[in-house]
């Protein structure tokens, strides 16, 4: 799929305060220094450090109180030798001051400040621009903004930021046996869950999912809905109907929808063998298996990196190293993706496999990550160190 061009997401400008969770569209630079002035880290007195060297309870140093800096105001008068200026935590440091004495290490009365301890006084000043310098790059394109990120933008005087619009991804769910969760089940029916889970995963990734509801296993109906979704959306995900059953029409319908059509149909992996990857022009169309675990594992493994290319992101998932709690035996002819719980133990992480069929959604609901057992290996022994890839919802970036 990497050789096919994916439609790039459009760009919009938002208030930085409203941009949490959005993906930065271009390198974004600070407008001002942070902090904009040298400031005190404690409540105390700004001094010339050389004046108070060696001050102690037995040999205190006395300075003349020359003024007070108020919060939110500039320090207008410089500190001169033999004098001190009262400063609050976060207050501006007067010119000439090279240290701050904590208020609890002093006694102030009748215009005289007596200093009993001046140790580390030079470490209590936060220098101007020590966090960010004006014109520094705060975020490069492709970075998702966290709550701290939008705070940094505002602190650096960036009132608005260019971010990618949320690409619209159509979600189609196929199956005559499916009914919504609010309806009672008739014999042979099951409640629809894949569409709900896929929609939630897409939102977590920064997309705007658009549900097209439950679609019956009729080719004409699927063709019509897919046509509408391709007209309305930037990409499409179809759950179910991608296998080789009599009523699995998805591959044929997608192949007829446009060029280049189906690129991949079936992978040597478990779960998720019948997955389908297609391109209609620059729109990705991804067919996920109907089994819930297969659908969500393949959404994470294959759909996620394709869709994130809309933001210009070359997705390289990060892994945690963990020790496998028990041995795994796998079919050597397939790559296996095994859901695991990650347990914190002395010395690191333990990966506990959660085993079951690809239809058992409760397994994935309690998983933190997956481990990959490569094709040809036949399994992994207990105690082996493995790479555990967290699901999108547990990632921080």
C-alpha cells in the first residue's frame, strides 16, 4: 500500500485553547520567550549573591530593604550592593540581582533584612527564556497536541495553530444477523459491536467517523452505500463480508468501485486472515473481518498506519519490552498477534497472554497490547523477552 498516494487531510486554523487532541499541520514556533523575564522560584528577597556569601545564624548578613516587586509588575529599580528587594514566587527579578534568599531564612524589620542562610540562593532564579526561546520550534508537523501541548502554545504566545481537519471515515457494517444493541435478539441474531468499536478507535486516532449503519448481505445494497460513502468521506472501513462465503460481496463490490481497486486480499496472519486493503483513487477502502478480535487487531495493525498517512505521519508503533508469563505454541505457517495484559513486577513488565477465539471480544477488552509471534517460529518459550505493542487508546502520542 505504501506506493499508493493517500488523500491528504485539509488544514484549518484553530484557537490553541481548542486544539487539544488535534494534529499539527506544520512546524509551529514560539512567538515569545518563556519565561519572558527572569523570575523568582520562591517567596523571598532578591540580592547580589556576593553580599551574602557565608551568611549563617552565627554570622548573619544585614541588608537594607530597597523595595518590593508586586506580582504581575516589572521590577523597575535594580538591586544595588548591600540592598535587597522583596519578590514573590514567580515575580520578576530586578536587574543586578544574582540570587534569592528564601523568606524563612531571613528576618525583616524596620527596613533591614537579616539573612541567616544564603546557601543555593543563585539556584532560585529561573532565567529568561530558560524554557523556550522566541522562534524556537515548539511542535513539528504530525505531532498530536496533548493538554500540556496546548498549554505550551498559549504560554509561548501562539494564540492560533494550524492543524489537520478531522478526515471523515465512513464505517460500514455488513451482516444479516446483526441488530443494534438497544433491540432484543431474535433467534440467530447477535448485537452489532464492530461498528461501535471501530468508531471509537477512529475517534481516538483523530478521525471523524461517519456510520452508515448495518447493511444487509445484498450486493446491490452494499454497492449503493459504498458509492455514497466514497462520495462523502475521505476513506472507508467495511466490517464483515471480506471472506469467501456465498454472501461475502465486499471484495467484488470494492473491485468494481474504481481503480486501482483491491490491492491486498488475505494475509498470512492470525487473527485477521481475510482482511482486504484497497484504493479507490486516493481513498483507502479497508475491509476488516467480521470477528470482533480480528477486526480490531487488523484495524490497529494495518488500517491505522494507512489512515495516518492522511496526516503525513509515517506510523512506527512503539513497543514495551516485557517478559512472557507462559509459553505460546503457534501455527508456524502464520504470523500471530496475541493480546496480552501488561503487569508491572519487580524488574520490569510481564506480558500475560489472553487466549481465545477471534470472536471473543472480552479478551481484547481486557488487553493492553499485542505481541507478534513471527511466521515460521512456532511459538515463544515462557520467560522470553518480547515486544508488546500498546493499542492506540493507551498511547500518549
